C-alpha cells in the first residue's frame, strides 16, 4: 500500500517529556509544558517529534521499563493532556512518533506480577522461563559492567527469567501469539490517539527466538515485522515504524524487507560510527564506504540519520584502532566512557564547543542520505553532567533561559539538576539568549533546517560519492527529478583545496549555486570545479545548468 511518504523529507526532533518543560512546578516535565513549547519547535522547522517513553513506569530505565502500556505516567499528565498535545501538533502540521518498548516490560507490570506468582497464570507464558540456570546466563548482556547476567532467579516463580537488558526488565515471549496480538493492540491504541508511528525499541531482540537453549546468535522472525507494518498501514496509512537495530549492512536490508514490506525507517548506526571516526581522524574513507554499503535498496525505505542520542555513542562495531581514535579524540577519560564500547557525552562538549566543528557535524547530519533526527538541546549546543550516573549525564533539563533551573521548572528541586556554571551552564547556554543573537547556533540551525526542507533531493533522491582524491573531503551528489544537489565537507582543521567534476559523464559543465552564502562556483575549462574549503568548512550547492550561467551574469 503506497501511503503518504511524509517521512522521506521530515526533520525529526527527539525529546523526553520529563526533561522538556515543567508546567506545574513539580520538577518534572509534562505534556502541558511540552504543548506550550510546540510553537518553538515549529519555528525551528521541526516537522515531527519523537517522544521517548512516557507511559506508566517505575522509571528505573528512564521509562524503558513500562508498567502500563495504555496510560500516561501521572508525573507527565493524563491521556487527556496527551491528546491535547497530539492535536496541537497536528494543528501545526507536525507529526508525532512515540517509543514502542515491547521487547520487555517492567517487573512491576501486572502481567509479570501475575506470571511470577502463579504457574497457571495466563501470563506465565508471556515471559521466558527456565527451571535451571542456562549455560549462557552470563553472556549477551546489553549493559556490560552494570548488568551481570541475562537470566535471574525469581523466588516467587521458582525459576529463572530471561532479560536481555536490566534484571527489572523481563523479556516478553514475543513468539507467543497472545503477546503478538497485544503488541498490535498497543499500537492500535496510540495510533487512535493521534500518533503517526513508532520508534521501535530493541527490534533485533523483539524478533529473536528466546529461551534457555537458544544459541548466542538466535533465529530472527522477520515476518513479525511485516505483520506490524501491515497492521499499522491498515489502521492508518501514513504511520511508520522507525527501527532501533544496530546491525551490519547485510542484516539491515532484512529489516527493511526485500520488497520494502517491513520497517519504513531504521537508524543508520553503521554510518553513525564511521561518521564519528571521520570527525576524529579527518579520514572519510570508511564513512564513504559505509554510505555505499547502506544504500537503501527500496524507494520507500529511509534511514534516520543522527549524531548523538539518549544512549551512549556506541562504537562497538568499529575496528579497534578506529574505536581508539574516537575515544582519544572525544572521550579520553574513563568517566566519559560507558559499557566498554561507547562515549556517554553530548556532542558539544565532545567537540569542545568549537563552532566550526559543530556546524560541520550538523551540516553533515542534515545532508547525509536519510531523514535527520535532532536531539533536544542540540540546537543550542547543550552540554552534559558527568557527575550523573550512566546515560543520565546527557538527559538533563532543557535550558530555556538564564532563570533558575534554566527556565525549565519553578520547582526547588528538579528530577535531574539543570546544568549550571562552567561553559555549558544554563546561565550562558539557553534558548532565550540565543534567540536574541543573530549569530547563535540556534539561529544557524533554524536556517539550515529551513534550507534542508527545500532540498527534497536529499530526502528522496539517489546519491553518489564524488571522488575528490582527498580523504579529508567528502563530496556527495544527490539527484531527484532532474534536480541535483552537491554537498562538500572538509573534516580537517586546515583549509583544503579540492578539485572535482560534479557532473555525470554526459552532463554539460554546471555552475554550483551556493545555497547558504554568495560564493557560487563556475567550472574551469576542463569542467572541473576548484573550491577552497576553510578548516572544517562545508558547502551546500544546487547544480545550475548553462542556462543559469547565461542568464545570471553576476556570477
Ligand atoms: C534502547 C534504548 O534506547 C535504551 O535507552 C534502553 O535502555 C534500552 N533499549 C532498553 O529498553
């Protein structure tokens, strides 16, 4: 079924209700606060908002431990407030995506409580049990160093239960048809309340075979993904699933499906890791290779392109020396690292708040193949608080102004303290201040988002890497409906002169029309362009034909 492919040219902004805006002064963000801030997001040019989990939860994994899928956690408001929010978003033409966390529940979920306390409970088989401790119980932890096992003994059940994540997140037995039916019901519920899709958490684990004798590389049931998609599209044709699956390129394609019949979107973790390696080393070869390896094979499939998210920057799939190079550049201190594989900092402190490097990184995020996913606070270059444990360091309150708690809340104490003092404190880094400053990163971001929206070539088109013979410079060309865009990025701190032919073999030489500044580029006699990029410089061009050259004498 062909639906409205709105996600192909969207700009997604991800936030957690908890940390965005507190309307009632209890120190926790809420839907009413978020709704009041929708005009801000709309003004920034965001077209879709992805909300992290907000359903009822004991909150031991920041909401990724759900205890009631059909309710808003009372700290954030009511279902009524939620619907007011989705309605207000719709009025502004903005879509809402929400997290769907169905690999596991909280151990406080009534299903698990019933399952553990009664072997005859109808919910017993909704979870994964073993009478004896499975041989691989100390393998496959997602949070090594913090989580010590994937099977935990439950006194009440007199059995071990399986948990891919923390021991308070028992895995659902997703192969059970009753569980699968319930998952569809959950999706159907939220779709009815105005959401346009889901960021599906931990997809490879949702579809994995689970059980005591399952090998370390379990079989995956990809048909389940097709069922999810079909259900959603029958209910609401324009709804999508954005899958969280940090897998290799040959696996990626299976998540999209051969006929584009599974997930519409996936986060491009493969590119994300090589992007950080390129930023650390000024060597773009692995990034260019990763882009070619992850070319979506189906027109409706789309990547979610991101820099940092609410988790650690996972470098687990880089080669050892590449990973070390990223650690050395962006997270040299043990306190900045996490789970033996990643960096837990926000982007701005990683890049030492160097404006040139921040612009380079975000310019890339907005011009790599796919749909950009911006994290709240990144538009003002917020920092992190490494005193906070694990991933909480990068989940602090949004910094709206220089007032107490960064204008996030009137409470004496907030759920996490707003970052105060130093180079990243709310006193200096905040929305109010940056709005007044025409040169702020916030105003820069608004401008590039606006331009990105005008470049459907990137969201919809085919791309190719243009050879530059300089590994520090990445040049990409996009083509869509007889329009073409060329983007250049210099990953080196020193200026680079780069010469390249952006055209196809049969093309006439083209002018490159700079979309963000005045310096257009004319081709030289051999049809090549010679462009000097300043250190960490970038350019966005649209290809103009000879017509443009003849009619516009000023360039
Ligand atoms: C992935 C989420 O992004 C992460 O924050 C969470 O802890 C795990 N899944 C478990 O739900």
